[in-house]
C-alpha cells in the first residue's frame, strides 16, 4: 500500500515497477531527484513486501550502474520479476506492495565477529566464488551467528566452511 509520503528512493522504485509490470517499459530517472541519487554510486537493495510478507528482494552490494537512481531502477525490476523465490509481480498486486530501498556503504572486511551487529550492520560472507549477503535490522535475526548462518545458506556455503566476513551499513528508505 502506498504510504502518504514515500521517499524519492521508494517513489522511483515504485514508478519503475509499475511501468515495467503494466507496460513492459523501463523508465529513465526523472529530473527532480535528490543530488545523491544522481551524483553517487552505491550498491542498492530493493525489497518488496505484500501484507507484511517478503515478495521480492534483489540488490547489488557494489555499484553496477552509473548512479544510485539507475541502480534502483535495475534492482526494482529484478525484485519484482526476477527473484527466483517468487513468481513475477502481477498488475493486481501493485497496490498491495510495500517497498523499501537500502543504499549500502562500501563493505569493509572484519577479522572478528565481535565487530558485527545484526541491527546495525549487514554482513557479506565469502568463500571462493560463493558470496552471501544479509541486510541489517531484519525481523527475526537477533544474533551475529544467525546473521552469518543465513548468509552462508544463501550462498550455498557449508556451516563449518571458513569464510571471509565483511560488514556494511545501509541507509534504509521507505
């Protein structure tokens, strides 16, 4: 459901999803965006919820586009139609979607889990070519161990496999 006042980040994600799902069109960023969205690059995650349940979540932990606005457009479409856990979003669902956009800081390697905090930091686990990421401050994820375990499972990394750990912060927009 649309909230009264969505941030520019979420408004762009919503317009992107609505245009793509309804018309198959990929929009260009509007002119009136905040400077940060045009002048900065960052990894971005777009999360969709329907009636409080996850409906899609796709993102990039490092920037792949020329700015945050294009990163949002690309990941909003992916969250709506390419998340392998869910069927593509349909036109009839558009009004039921709650959208959040997380803009990520650059990941920094940590040598000790005491430097992690699942409420403040997201985590990336890495083993060879396998990488898993979990955003911070997720409902039901209360300990560093749970956060790492879920990120390992997402990456297909065995529980006892050694991993490199990275943390990052997010600015979450609603």
